[in-house]
C-alpha cells in the first residue's frame, strides 16, 4: 500500500448487523476501498460494496476456513481485515502471523484477550478482584443448595445470549447434571447496559460509550440510548485493563443489589448496535482502522446522549447481481 492509494479493507460477516455497521462506517472514508465477505450469498452487506468486491467464504468452523481467507487476503491485496463473526475471531487471531506475511493487518484483540472473553468462567476469575462480578461457578462443581434463587445458567464458552436461561430452584439445577461447560451465575437484579469500548495499542481506553437497551427483539436491541454515566464508563475501563484489551469490545454490565455496575460478560468484537455509538460521536470502526494501520489515536473521544429506534432496511438489486452459489464445494 502506497501513501496515496486507498486502504483495502475486507469485512467478514457481511450479513450480520455488526458487519453492516462496520461497512457503513468505513464507506464514509474516502481513503478506503471496501470488500465484503460472507458464507451466505444473500447476506445484505455484500451488496453495500462494488460488484467486484463481494466474496463468498467458508463457514468459520470449516477446516480450511483460515487457509482460504488468507489466500483471499493475499489475492485481493487486503490491507486490513475486520472479522465480525464470533467463531471466526479466535481462529483468525491464532494465525495473525500468516496474515502479516501477506500484508494484512487484523483489526481484532489479541488471541489471549479473545480466549479470556469467550470463556466466561475465565473472564469472571480474571475480573473478580478488580470490579464487582456476580458469583460464578461451574455446574459440575457447584452445590445447588448453596445458591439464592433464581440463578442464571449459560454456556461457559461463546458469545451472545444463546443458551442463557433462568433456573428457579435447587432441584431444577440438579436436574441439569454436571456439565463443566455450563456456568451457574448469581442473578443481578438491576438495569443492564452495554458499553462499547476502544483501547489503543498501549491498552489506554480511548472511549467507553454506555448504552441502554430500551427494547430487545430476539436478543437484538431495536431501541436504545447512549448514557453519560461515569461509573459505567469507569467499570468498562477496568474490564478493558484487566483483559489486556487492544481494539474494540462490548462490555456488558448490570447493576447488582447494591446498585453497583457489575460485569456480565464481554463480547470481543463489534456489536450490532454499533451505529448508535457512531451516531453519538465515536466512530469506532474508523478508529479501529487507524489503530490497525499504526496511526495515532486521540487520547479520548467524547460522546453525546442519543436515542435510536431501529428498522428493517431493504437492498434492491438485479437478480443477476446476486452472487452465484459455488458449485461442487460443500459447506459454502
């Protein structure tokens, strides 16, 4: 990449809200050429970029996913890669040197940070001495009679709300067995907040933008508001420092019985509600691009309190422009 040529940026997960948010943010930069990738040819974000910049890729768990993605980055001379898919991130981060070798910088936290965040038990232990965290134990080693009910049960690994449910008594908890890939966590009674957080190359938190989830549909926030709250911002900063964050993460907090902001979990990627943070004045995808390129970031970025209501937006195109299904390639 010469000093005057556009930065070539590939965004994977172009069909998800986070992928679309990153694409729309970076599309406003005149120094960027955007490429989009997804495993689904009907992913709407594919059609937010030029026709020759749309790519179908393998599922993130496919054996040859990383090999094919590195090949794509080399072939298309990708300068910076943004992955917005949970299952892709640790696999790609583990091969960061291979991307570096073909001239592609990965805009994502370190593998160690990703692994801590995606293992909720490890995350709770890492942060327990730093900030309020709910009691968190493995289902296979906890005593069901020792809890105040109801409690929350969730998968130990992964991100998002999949598999999270409430258990109302000790008998119901015992009936779940002794799976050590399942967590039991004390229920926090207060309001929940998401804090979009960005740390620079030295781990200094440049911005922490709390937002409330005013209405949720199928686990996705469809109405929300940024919230100026020093405690929420400071708690997110403490989490970022504890996990060694460099880049973007979404810190989820809920107030405990004493009204303190306590840690729920961390999603070490761009959230689907990122457009609200961008609208509030903190363009995290753009800042993350500068970070990946080794450019200096501001010491801090202020934000405004802004509310949002979300709606479904259509992308219309000629049927002939829909990417063809790859032939003879299982898993695509």
